């Protein structure tokens, strides 16, 4: 208890007022260290009053206001095993009236653990979640600690997308009787939209929107409202995909990479009926969060993709049609990047798992 108290006390100290610079193609950017002392931070989301939320994989949700962090009570119990734990946090567009916050996390269940989506109401002081309920839970459960996904995205129509890994069970990504290796789409109350592609298919999980994914850990909407996802390949073959209704993205039948043993994956790089990636990295960068930038502070970056790298300590900037990697942005703030997000003012925020810190990027004035 004394150790936990010390950790919380340190987190509640104001963030360091340290600033640095980082070189980019748009010129030097200012890098401010906003919050330190985090333990395996995973995701960040912004609240209308200027405060924000950060998840730590072991199970803590932190509310941060004026550089002071406080642990939010009422968070669901997580199964913190391997890559699992408390993962994404999402603040919906109607938060000012609903005060709802959505969380993805690994939840213990018969047969092991699976990714779940929960929602709760955040108190006005940001101290507690109430009326917490589970909206979705991937089935079946699986043992081991690999490939939980997971991001939750609010679509333009208010429905929710949740990205799910195949839990290390490769063939299950092609089996629509499981949620493994899929992106699911549900209504805000957890019910299944009638126009989901497999809602009427016997034996299929009706929540599935797309399948054949390995471990999608980044997702975002572009300016047209289209959903994009970034997923881990094996040894090579990390992918960026535009996610379309009912499409099979191929894992593990096709892939641009090899198993870690060096063995060939599946049947090659292409097969009829399976989508090709819009972009892939080889060698792998171990992609994490995805942000598609508005252009608010850097107009030249409008509509471009920013992808965190857990392996190479950088942010990969993608642009063009077809997509291509334009730049690798790197500095002290990009140590094992877990999330990249745009704040309401257009600044770019970086969650560094490697440094246990949150950074804010702004143009040099």
C-alpha cells in the first residue's frame, strides 16, 4: 500500500515543464513533456474541459487535469496477462451530455481471456466511473497473452468498431464462428446492426464487420468517415488497411512476411477473394496507434497518417494514393510509441511506453 501510495503521489505531481525540439519535414516542432511516471501507458483520449484520460495496461485509468493525475475508480477488473490488460479509451462526440467513456480491455472468462468493450459514466470531477456495463465480449476465450487488439472507434453514424486480434490462434482469423482476428461493429447499446454483413449467416458471429486480421492495434477514421486499421504482421508484413464491409484481409492465408522461424506463411502474398493491404512494412515496425491528421496546425499534413512504432522508436508518416511512407519522425519523445492522437487544438500527442510519459508536439513559433 505504501508503494502504491507513492506511485499515485508521484503521478499527481505537476508534469515537468521541460521542452525540447524535434526535426520534421515541416520544420522543427516543439516537444513538451506533459506527464511522467506512467507504467506501460496504452492510450489517451481528450475531454471537452481540457483534461484527458490515459490508460495503463495493468488496469489504471488516469484522469489528468492541469498536469495532475488521479486514478479513476470504478474501472472494470482486467486480466493483465502478456499483451492484455486495460487497453483503449474513447470519449464519444456527445460526452458533454452523456459523460460516457468507452474502454477496451482483456477480461477473464471460461477458457482464458478475451477482449471486451465496456462503457461507464464519468463523474463531473473525473474521479469515478459509474453504471459500468459490458457492451461486447469476444468469444470464445483463449489462453495465453497474445494478440488482444484493440481499439474502439466511434463511426460517423455513432456505431462502434472494435479491433480484435486472433489471440495467437492463426486459423481462427478465417473462422467466422469466432470473433478472433476480426473487426466488429455494434450499436451504441451493444446490439447488432441489422446491416452487418454476416448477421444472417448461420454459425457466424453477427458482430463481425471484417475478418482475416492478425493483431490490429491502431484504427482511425479518415476525412470521409472511412475506417482504417493498422495491424502487426509476423516477421515483416505489418499492414495498413482500409476496412470495408464483409472483406477478408487474408491472415494467415496470405501475408507479406514470414513466421519468426523463417518459415513461409500460408499460400503467398495474394489470393482471389482476399484483400491486399493499402501499405505494408517489411521489415516490421511493430505498429501501434494510428492518427489521421486534420491539418489544423500543420496544413501540409492534412489527411496524412501517423503511425507509432514500438520497434524503431519513431512515428511513421504516410501519405499519397497509393499510400507510401514519407517520413520517420524520431526523437526523445518517440521511445516505443504506443499511441498517437490529435488534441482538439490540433497539437499532436504521443504516448511513449518506453519513457512512461506523454508528450505534446506543436509548431515552433
